[in-house]
């Protein structure tokens, strides 16, 4: 086997160049104009979000299109969607770290960063969707004077813990992985402000062997904790639905179905960001076509697994012969919201099939478009799962409808701003690609080449 | 400034009080151009207006502030309710009630227990009457052309008027009354007639009482009241007569119907109903025929011919009609003298005559039909509204006194009463509201509400009730007897005239009998049955030269003739069968709709003799073809802030000569309206939500045992449960209205209902089965199932919904954070969520209309049926005080108390002898969605299928 076939990075670049290139992004920002344009859009969206939330808190969740029976819709649906997106970062980083897949090293930093802010976007929904959000703290087991505890049988209670645990582990994992690079940036900074900023964040990292030794152990342990969390958090989210008895929700299929769907949507967002950053910061030497190829394969694989979930949802209903399950299946595929179902099927799986071709996987814009289609498809899927079950459940007399209002949309679109603003700040101020890990990969490859 | 102000500076501004508006205009000229407040805020306005009653300085306002007693009356304990037996009226008939009052404020009306006619049961109008008492849009003081005057001015006006009337004996004076049964009012009217013998009396009622009398005269040659003895019947054949539908007779008929239906192990009464516009009677009928109203006389003649009535000639009938008729004939022949034939108002005089003759041939009078002298307006010679309008237009009327009627709104559009009224020199309107008529009259004199009045009235069976006030009037108003006395030249205390009347009846023992009558709530004296033979011969069929569709007018099932239009409770009460709220529709048949490509909500234009109206279409399954249904009672202009401009006004096209059935044309217009319906889907989709049994298979299969991983929960001494008999339910909504009143259920308005956010804790699910042209209809009341293994309880993360030891699934409002998981998880979707703040504003002294024992729910809180937990607690306390155990019947839920057919039974399922336990052992007993293992405490009794398909019916 020749070295060039397995190498993911071009070996004809020096380690010093890579360091300068990557630390140079925050220190001498190359794409100010594009960044400001993106930031302006993001801030506008964030402002929309703030306005929506103020309106929401002032008037109540009635500004959304909810009713009885559809008591959950956009808020929960976007919560699941964002949280699903927030899976890829940790999954890529931690799982591939543990399995020693070195190609991850060019992608893990921004994937983790993306994860963090996606989880923040997700986490905001369970708070704002409450009828009385100011009593959120009742969901925590604090020593209340009346000895009232949360209700531990409730999937919502599990939810709070799952998401908070996931968020804290993700933050720690991301930060731990960032420390050596923060030190690198500190050392290359010329201006006093940058030196102090990175100096504090680097926690006195000097790169001694003992530092590396401890860091490496910590990082691997955190990864080992994070991987099961990725699986557990979305399994748990699925129980929000599966723990009910409603047709279309009450299924043992839901946990794996949700986890795979989450990984699917997460990898799609990672692919979008990879392609975008690669173009924006001219990182073609570090995020190579081989990276895109691998991403494409992962996307295809998780997509097919999600498709398996779709198939078995149908099989489940048909095999059970339960009239309510069959009715829900019928409502999904032919009812008022059939466009959601078929939209999800189309956007998730039809363009995806192009990824069977290597040339497509290695073409940035093609991968980007397919990924965007998957993101839309997964959004429709979450919408479909929620609304098509709720709008028509057991008793025909309570069958109803759901139409999102302006405020539903504005809150949702607003959270995209909530995601983009910190994400843009992050790529502005911290190295978007893990410097030391990329260098390590490069070094390993060069050593292999040099024999 | 053109936008609605977000802030308001004072309560008056919010409520749009005219006095305050003037002040605003003077002080802030810019603010005067604010648009009138949108109706979606009406609830808050209504509440603020409660407060206003105090702010504008009325004579007797009690709403100033909550000041505790300085010297507390001995018997009045704050927070402890007191009960008064009295009555409210509908179409002049007494609806006897037991009024619950807290600290002098009535909060809830229940049917008066022990009353011979109503037996403690309610209908929707009785339930809502208490809200009308507090309506801030009621007329609050006398006005002259809109300007407030004092009662002293009014007295002076009447003296002057009396001088004029005396000069010619009242020749140019007219009285326009609505129908009354009040002995006191009738006595006063007779006295008035003796004082002014030339004055003429006219009676106008939009609700058809006059046409009812006309039909009796046509049938029997004299004015009579027909009392259906449904409890004595085995077969009833109804020709477009919705005797189980809303109206003053609904209670009595429904009670007797249910009694007959429960006689024996298998239903012993069968209803054959020919019906044009689907209604309650057709929905519960075993054999229903869809027939246009103009067909009814022909059908009746065919029936008469089959039964050998002389003069009836057999006609050829289409196959469907003949099949139905022959089944009815067979049933009647089998039942012999225990059959009854009834004809509805719209079927006309010919049908009334046929009905009388058939009943006579069957030997019904004395058994299934009782006849009596008219209970309403006895002994008053009256003329019709048409004659009055003619005289008014001819300038022969100087003074018109309108007592408790609203003819400008309710008179048939062909009469154009408003134009005639403008030709009257002095018009005086006595009414609860300054309504359409009040606005056009010279004087508007506000009346007391029944609950503030001394008066009397008779129920439909003739039993008299002395109406006693349950509170002091809080507006500057007078009772109708006081005003009549004023016209008679006296100034009387409120109770004097009533006492005078009853002194004659009670004689020597007046004091004792008066007290007893007030305490009992009725005077035990029936109206004697009389014998009358039907007029012989036949009435020639009405010439049907006019073409076009049959246009049928119906009274609104929740607003009646429009008098209740300003009551949010009734506006938001889903109408039976259509579940429509906040508006009326033009009902068309499915075939007609298909032919003309009409969908629900498409605007149709109805044209009757050139008078036109537009309204949204409603495709009514089971409606006769070539028949259009219009509902009266909507489209009001001066009902008040809640009722103005809701729906179309069907009176505007109503012809005076044929007010219930006429001919007209309909065409589709290129618009559509939104309809606020609470149930969007009507087919059962093959699920066994409503189950049926039949005489051949009278029991349902026993449920399969439900294994559970969880140990059974230990039960407290009592375990509450409810059984609802679907067979008895007539879909009248009394339970829903009673629940609304009892549990402070919020009214949310049309937009919110359209979004699916109505707050009723109890819904009457309505299903159709079979052919859309003529389906079978089912009513299924769905309150909370109070599951023993409740999915909602596991969903809530904060323990806001928990299980009581007595098995009630409780909702802890103040613990609720509004995740709505409980509702998502609920398989029955009986929970209701406060998406917005549906309460009244805190500034409003909303207490008077609210049940103080039930918490008001704030925004963001879930709520649902509690089995009237406050009533359970009250029963516990009462039993504890007596140091005894709870007995069956100690706890009666509001819905159960209201139900006229006893379809709802509540009690302790741990007690094997309780009524509810016995019903749970019935072969018809089943639980809704049993297979889910939720183990509901609310369960059902299957409907009896005794229709034509009952033989091949499988459960």
C-alpha cells in the first residue's frame, strides 16, 4: 500500500506552515468581509429571536398555533431537531478518537463547536415552551419547603438531566481538546490583548511531557464518557414520545430510530460547515477532498440506517394490525400532513443516493447541497412525527389540525441566529481546526512517508 | 393615532364607558379617535365592566368594594353558600331553580329538586341565566332617547300618559307583550284593561308559541296546550317535531322519554321520526326518515289512511317513505293505545289537524296525550303583531308600551317593525337590555333580572312558582310588576303585587302557605286536564304554487330567539350535531352541496321574496334535499359587546305569514367564512368508540383481563366512578353548560375556538355512522376518564397531576408549569390548556359570577374535569359533621345534576349497592379504549340499536 493512498493530508506541507495558517485565522482574520455579512444576518436573526421570546413571555404560548390535541409542535419539534444536529460533533470527536480514526482531526474542532451551540439552541426550547417558564426550577430536585420533588417517572424529567449532562460533557470535552491550541495561539499572538485572552484560556499549558500525558488520558476518558451519552441523550428524547401510548409514538423502535436520525442530521450539518469553512478560509490543504469523501460515506451510511427506521415504522404498524396504528400510518402517508411525510422521505433519501458515486462525494458543492437536503428532510421528519400523531389520535371527536403561526416561525428562524452568532464568534476567535491534532496527523503521515 | 392602545389608564377606558369616553375626549382630544375595542378582548372588557357598575355611580351598586359586614346577619356565614328556591323564565314559562348564593351573590343555578315538572334537572338556558344577571351590558338605568333619566321622571311621564289615556279609554294606546304565564302580570294586565278598555293588547313571541296556539285551534277548534305523556308511550311518531330539542318543554319531554326508555330490560319505547333538519329527536330515533317539511302533511295523511282515519286518502309514496311509514304503522298497531303522533311547528295547520285526528283514532288523549287549557296568557284577549304594525303604519297608535319583547329584532323582516315604530309618538320599552327596540323607543326602562325579581310564573305543566329575588338589584332597575303598577297609577314595593295575587289563592292561611311556597319553590297545583275532540274534516293542503327550496326556520339551540346572544357561555356552547360556536350557518343537504359544489363555510345567499341574507353553508348529514335550514337568534346589533354582529339575522328574511317554513332561493357566493366548530371529524372510522347492543344481542362481550406489571393501587374507602348511558343522551348540552358554570370554565372567543382551544371540561362527542345522506347519529359525553393507570400522571415532570386515594386524577393548578405532557399523553384528549390568560382582569370583582370553591386558572396552566372535587369535599365535610358515612347520592356532580335524562350517574364503585356499581355490572357496560389498559373510572353504557338494522347488528 502506498502512503499517498492512505494519507488524508497532503504531506508536502510543513508543520510550521500549518500552525501559522490556523493560528493566523483568529489573529489575522482573513475573511473579514464575508464574516461581517454573515454576522449581520446572524444578528438580525438573533434579534428576531429575542423579539419572539419577549412576545412569548409577555402573552404566553398561545401566540403559537398550538391547541388541544396538538399541545406540542414547533417548540418540541425544533428541540429534537437541534439536539439531533448537536450529536455529530461529539460523535465524530469522541467515537473516532477512541477508534483511532485520524481523519477526524481536521473536522472535530468545528464539529464540536457546532454541537455546543446546537445543544444550546435545543436546550432553550424546553424552557420557553413551558406555560409558566418562571417555574422551570421546579423540575430540579431542590430542597423545597413543602418537600415536593420532581416526578422521576416523567420522560421530561429524564430529559432535563440528559440534556444538561450532555451539554456539560460536551463543553468540557470541547474545551479540553482546545487547550493545547489555545496555548499555541497565545504563543503566536503579538498583541497584548490576544496574549492575555489566550493565556487565561490556555490554563498555563506549557506542552511538557507530563502535560501531554495527563491531557491525553483526560481526553480519552472524556471521550469514553461522551460516546454513550450521545446514544443515551437522543434515546431519551425519543422516550418523550415512546413513553406515551399514542399511535405512531408508542414504539420500541424509537430510541435507535432517533439516535440514527440525529447522527444523520448532525453529519449533514458537519458536512455543510466543512465545505463552507474550507472555501471561506482556503483550507483545502487541511480539509481535503478525502475528508469530504469520508463525510459523504458516513452520511450515506447513517442515512440508510435512518431509512431502515422508516421502513420498520411501517412494518411495525402493519404487523401489529392495531387499527389505531394503521390509522396513524394512513394519516401520515395520505392525511392532511402527507406532504410532511413524503417531503421527509424525499429530502432525506432521494438526493442522498447520489453519494453512492465517489465523484459526487468528493465535490464540495454537491455534498453541500445533499447535506442541506438532509437537514431539511430531518426537520420535516421531526415535524411529521410530532404533528401527525397528535392531530389525530385515538378519539375521532378530538381530531383537529395544526397551523404554525408567525411566532412559531419567527422563534424557529430566530434560533438559527442564536446558533450562528456564537458560532461565528467562535470561528473568529478560536482556531477552527485543531492545530496540534492536524499536525500530529501530518507528522505521522510524513514519518510514514519518510520511512 | 390609529392603533389599539396597549396600555389603558383606567378601567373605564378599557371598557369603553361612554361617560368616561366623553371625559377622555375633553381631556385628551387625540385619544378620542381610538377605534372601538376589538371583540377578541371582550372577556376582559366584560370583567372590567363589572367594576364599572360601581364607577359610574349607579343608585344601588353593590360592586363598590368588598366591605365585610359590620353587623353580620346571624345566618349569613361568609363562604358558606345559601340556597334559594326560585325560577327563571324561558318564553314566559318558569324554569324552577335552586340558586346557590355566596355572600348574597348567586353563582350557580341547579334545577329545583322535587319540582313535579323538572325534577331538579336543567337545560342550557337555565344554567346560563346566572351569567345574564351579571351582564355588564344590561340596561342599568332608565333612559329617554338615550339620556339617563330618574325613576321620578318616569313616574311623571306615566302620570301624564295616564291622563291622555283616560281621555279616550286608551284607544290610541297599545301594549305589546311577550308571552307570559305569570298570574300576577295577568292580573295586572286585566286591571289595566279594565282601566283602559279601549287599549289593545298584542302578543309577540319569536319562539312560536303563538303558532302553537294557532295549530291547536286548527286541530281542536279551541286554544289548547298539548302535553305529551312520553312515559306512557311505546311508540312515538314525530313529524318534524323536535320535542327533545331545546325549548321550554325539553326538560319535561326528555325526563319522560328517558323514563320510558329505561322501562324494562330492553328499551320499551321506539321513536319513528320524519325529519327535515337533523336535531336531537331525529338523532335518538330508532327509525328516522329524511323528508322535506312540505312532505309532512302528505306523510301524515298516508299514516292516517293506514290507520283508518276517515277522510284520509291513501297516496302513493316513494319506496323509502313507504318503508318507513309501514314500519311506523306496524309499530303503532302493535302498541295499540300506547302510541303518540306529534307534528312540529313548521308542518303547518293541516299536519296539526292530521295529528289530532290520528291521535284520536289511536285513543291517545288521556293516555299518551293530555290536553289542557293554555297555560300562557289565559283569559287575555290579544291581537297579533301584524295588526299592530298595520295600525302603527296607519298612525293610529300614539303610545306603545313594549313589555319584555324585542320586536325590532325579532319581528319578521316582512313587517319592517322599525319603520312602523318610528311613527309612534311615545314608545316605551321595558326590557332587560337597551336592545334594538330599546334604542328606537322614546323611553327604555330597565327591568330586573328574574333572579332579582319578585314575580311568579308557571312551568310547562302548569305548576306555579313564586319567583323570589336571590339578591338586591345592583342596577337602577324595576320589576315588570312595579312598572305595571306605575302604569296603573301606583308606586309599589317590589313584592306587593305578587303577594296581592297570591293572597287571593292562599286565602286565610296566606302567611304559612306563602312561606311554604317560597321554601318549596312551587305551589302544588296542576292544571286540569280537559277533553276535546279534534275538528273533523280536513284542511286543504296549502297551495304550493311557489317554487324554490323549502326554507326552514329554527330557533338557535343555544341563543334561542336571540335573547341570550350576549352570554359568552351560550355563544361558545357547541350546538348539537354541528358543534358550531359563535355564529349560525345555513344548513344544506349533502346531495345539494355536492351538486352545487358547496363546502362548509362557503357563503350562500338566501332570497325569500326579495329579502336577502348571506351566511356560511353547513353541510348537514341527514338533512332532507331541497331543504335549507336557517337559525334565528344571531346577527344582533344591540345585544351587547359579546353578541353584536355574530352570525346572520334570519329574522330579516322571515315572512310574517309563514314564519317557520317558506319557499326561497339559494345561490352560492364567491366568499367563505371561517366557522368555529369544536369537532372537525364526524365519522367513527371503524373504531368502536360508541358501542351498540340490540334486543337480539343485549350484552357486550366481556372485556379481556388486563395484565399489569404494577401492583394494584390500594383504594381509600370510597372510589369515585361515573357511568354515562349513551342510549339516554340526547346531546342537549345541559351538562356542558352546568360544568361551565360550576367550574368557572373560561370563555375564549371565536378566534380561539377556531384554533382549537375551547376550554370545556366536558365535550359531547358526536359521531355519524352509515350513509352521509341519512346517517345514524350518536352523542357521547366525554369528561375526564379519571384513569386508574393514568398516562398523564407519568408524563408530568413536577407532580402537578396526581392520583387521589379515592381514585380521582387530580390537577394541581398551582404546581403546573405548563409542559402540556399530560395532554399529549392523554388518549382521550380531555385536558384543556390556558394558552393565553383567559381569566378576567384582576381589577374586575369577578367573584359574583364565579364559584368561590373553584380556583381560577391562570395562563400556562392545564385544567380538566375534576369530578367536581369541591362537591366531593363538601359532601365529606357534611358527612363528617353528622358523624356518618357518605351515602350514595351525597355527591352529585354538576353534569349529573343537570342531565335531564339521568344519563350521567356518579358514585362510589367500592359500594356494591350504589347506583353506579349496579350500572357497571350491566351487560351494556364498557370502557372507552379499554385495550390501552388505562382502566378508566368514567365508563359507558352502550346504545340500544332498535333501528331497522338491529336484526343483523353485531356488536
